[in-house]
C-alpha cells in the first residue's frame, strides 16, 4: 500500500506483479511495460534472477537510503497530474498466448469509489484488502477507503483461504466492507454467516451467482447491503451492480443490475442495433471507467474499444465485453454467458486460447483444446483435450497428465493450469469442419493430474486416508 501511494504521489503508474507467476510470464510483463524502477523485497530477488541488472530495483526492506529525503507530500501542481494520467496497468490473460496490459487512468478510479451510486463509502469504514494486488478487485479495496478517509484491513492470502482464520480476522479488525469472488462466497456462505451479518456492504462477483446460495444468505444472517458486482478489468472493477434484497424460489439467475454512476451500458445485436427488452445481445460499456486501451497493442485496442455511436461526446468509446446479456423489464441487466472463448474460474478471467497456445508448444502435443466444465459439485474446472504428435502408441503414451501439468505450470499461473487432461485420437468436428466442443467427452477420473504421493500425517489424516 505504501508503494502504491508513493508511485501515484510521484506522478507514476504502478504495475502489480504476482510473485507466484512463472518467471517467464513475469519477464514478459516487465519487458512489455519497461518500468523505470522495480519495487521489490530482498526475499523475492531469487524469483527473477538477473532482473535487477535489467531494471533498476529498489529494495523496500532496505531503509538506509531514506535519510535526508523530504517528509512532506509532493505538490500536485509540481507533478502536473490530471484525471487522464495513467494510474496503473494490470495484465490479464490474452488469447494470443501472451498477457495483455490494461491501462487505467486516475479518472476511472475516482468514478469507481466516489459518488458511484452503488455504495456510499465513509470515513468510518474498514475495508478488507484480501484480493491479489494483480487482480483488479484490489482497486476498490485500496482506493475506496483511502479516498474516503476510511481504513484498510490487510488480509493475507493464507488467512483468506482458511474460513476459521478469515472469520476471526474479519471480527478482530471490525471489517464492515468485503468483496468476495463467487467461488469463495459459495464456500463461506454458511461458515461465515455471523461475520456476513455484521457487514455494511458485501459485494460478490467475478462469475454468475447461485440463487440458492444467495437465498441462504438473504434469508439468514444477511449483511446490510448485498451486491452483485460486474465489470471487466477494462471498465475498472465494477461497471454494473445490483443490490439483492430478495430471491424468488424458482430463480435460475441473479441480475447483474444497472450501470453505476458515470457509466453507460448498451446491449447490441449483430448489426450494432440496440436490442429490445428480453432479447439477447452483446454487452458494451462506456463512460468514465473505461481504460485507455491495451499497452503496446494498438490493433487489439481498436478492435475492443470502439466509437460510441449513441453520444455526441467527442472521442467517446465503448468497450466490447464479449459478454451476452439482455434487458429485463425492470431496467436490470441479466447476464447470459460468453460469446467467445473466455471464461472465469474462481473470479479470474481466463482466455482459453492462451492455455491452448501454451499446451500446443509441448513437443508431443499436436492439437489442444481447453474447456471449463462443471464437476458434480458445481465447481468449474479447466479440462484440456489433446492429440499426440507421435504416430505410434509408444510415442502417444509418453505424454500424460503429469507431464502436461508440469509443462504448463512452468509458464502459466496456477489458476490457468487445467485440472484434467484427455488424450484423443482426433478432435471431434461438426459437419462443416469446425471443432465440435459439445462432443468433447467428460473426463474420467484418471485424466486428472495428481501430485506425488505423500503419506498421511497424524490421526485425522490417517483416518481420512483409510476412508478414501
């Protein structure tokens, strides 16, 4: 947090890097954004060997260089910052096999957390900062409290993923505003019911909400405000929100809601025409939350950020989300699905094409397709289908789930590495010769990559091992 403040006060823009990412991915991001300085800590230096020689590095653990420095804030007039200046770049999954940097200006952050129409942040608020800083939900978690006089409660990832510890921390830190991905919310809806009831705002998003789980919270220990938050990184965290006050017993979905302040939403047909109520079209978003575009990707920026034909504002653009949606009669928007090869797993947006490109780089893989499938518990998992490049049985049998998982783990974040791998003689095609994704089979249990055997430790693990 100190680093973020320092960068913006100095007039710069920050680029969050997750130390858990593979070295190759981190190196690409650094080369792409060409930072003037790398803020790091000494224990992370081993992750990026040689980087300090390429980019000037500043060790935040070494305070020997701070003596004699000014102890007052720099003057805004001296820096020359305007609302259009770049505030940060966040890298998201890219369909070409490389991540793409989304450039977000200061005005977009202001629009998210000030006079936003969906949540009134106050000086008395204590907001949980639990997201990965390289995930754009952190934009709300950091700047909503800081720009409204509130406080941040920093939640370590190991605490976030442990329901008991997480609940204790929320209570001890008196957190009253919390964002959760749909996956975590579904897991914690019952275990953290008491903590949820003490929240002023609980915002859930990153995937489609389950009406059954929402219903249990709404009619149980409900927070003061429960919101569905929708928005791609390109529109700065939230673009559309819906406050949930009731869930019909027969409900199959939860609306994503209406645009927040200073935001425009259109649902358009194939010819760019506005769709009538109830008719599915592609969702486009415009307004103050729009990013500048993609760093060093002018063609992709022009493809996804298109001129807004419905306003007289000079230079106004709208973002082509790739999401399918429809207007409801009450003015809310209902999310329908994707119109391309992009999915969300545990709140992370993933371009399946990037995984496929990486998988096809393996010397013994000829073709590769990746799908997001729901298992018997309703959890989404990535499943990879591939054909082997070897022409004989011996060559084809030499590559399996463990080898492919190891190959992908070296170049992709963990959340993008498929859980199952299915080898096929040939990929199914439709009559017109296109890949028939619907004909790809459900994976058998042996298709799932397993880690090396570890013997059970202690009485409880031994009993569990005996059961299984």
